[in-house]
């Protein structure tokens, strides 16, 4: 019996070492999701429709996307997407609801969080409401955050753009839209000199018109801001897209070949190929820090960015 036990021990020693079991990926330990902010100086330039299509294009790349409606006065992506039965963040704050009650499933891998006026209140009372940890959990479940900001240069708009990895500024050939877009770019660059917004020219009659607008914006920014803004996409006007908005059918798959849909796919591919875009901190934490200028909280997304407080 002893000889058999000895032979068994010798055989066991000759067996190869078992390979360690793979450790399951923990989203919370990974990098925070990439954040893309879509903004404009002037309203009515097609920013929200582009945000929805970009979210869909990224989801079709097998990315888990959180679409955030951050318009502090006129949040309406839930109407555009025909999403019903979900509250907005300010309602959750007032009633003590859990944040997941504000998240709506719009399509496979695409979810919507409507902030409404809630982010401003959250910046002031985030710890009291216990929402910071809930926002962090929400971020950990996403790979990309697409933020549809309000129009203009309000503090919430600037905070979202400065906290994002990629701010996209949307304009049209309208001279007032171009002027307002330039003002927004100037404010972003003055507050964080390494902020590199990119340009979307929307609602053009021809691609040549779009290129002319992009060149004018590039020239003005180069002359007065010493920064040549990169034109990322030119989008022609499309009656079918306008009809889809009215009928709240923006996400229908049959719209794949519309100009805005093609542009969204182009932007999504640009994001996928941009290896330099990688967050080191939470988007929501950075945006809240910018809004309330908390001491001791870094407002730098990509060091060594210098950031001027928004109330300065």
C-alpha cells in the first residue's frame, strides 16, 4: 500500500502545472468610458439628431453606449426617441428615486439618461443625494458616453465639453451659427488651452458649401485663437431625416444611408481609430467638479491641461 502511494505521488509530480483560471474582467477596474460631448453655440443646428445617430453608430460597433441629454433647459431626447415612462434626473433628486429609474433602453447597447436641470442640483448636493456613487456605477456599465449638451455657452455646456475627451462643435452655414460656434470654441480654449474641439458642419446644400464653411472657421480660429480646428464631418440637408424627427422614427434601421447617418458612422470610426483618446477619470466627476469648483478635485482630463474655473 505504501509503495502504491509513493508511485502515485511520483506520477502527480510528472503532471504539468495547471494553468491559472482566467480572471473575469471587472468593468469598475477598467478605464472610465470615453466621453464625447456634442455642443453648439446656436440652437437648431441638428445637434440632438446627430447625437442620437452617433450613439446608434457606436452601438453598432458593439460598444455599450450611454446617451446623456444634458440640455439644462430643454432636454428632449426622450421625446425625439419616443421613450416613455422614465423620469429625469431632477425628478429623481426631488423624490429620492434610484438613478436607474432615469435610464431608458432605446436600442441594443444604447441607453438614455435625461439630466434635465438635474446636473446643476447634483453639483451642489451630490453627496447629500448619494448620486455620485450611482453615477459611477452607471459609467462602469458603459464603454462610450455621448453627451448632447444644450446650445450656447452656459456653465453646464462648458463643463460637459471640458470634461469630455472629444468635444464636437456643430455649426451650419448660417453666419450667426458660425459666430456662436466660434465664441464657444474661444471660451473652451481660454479655459483649457489643450482642449481640442473638432468641427461638424451641418445642414449644407452641397459638400462644397460645407468645405467653405469649415475653411472659414479654420481660418478665424487660426488667426485669433492660434488653433486650427479640424473639420470632422460635413452633413448635407436631408428631407427624410427631418420627416423622421417629426415622426419620432430617428433610430429606424432603414435610415442608414441618410447623410447624417453616414456622418455618424464616419465619426464613430474616427473615435474607434483615435487611440490617443483614453480617459483617466470619471466624466461625471470631472463635470461636477467644474460646475462647483470643488477644491482638491482635479479638473484635468488629460494632464497637463490648465483649466480656468467656469465662474471666472
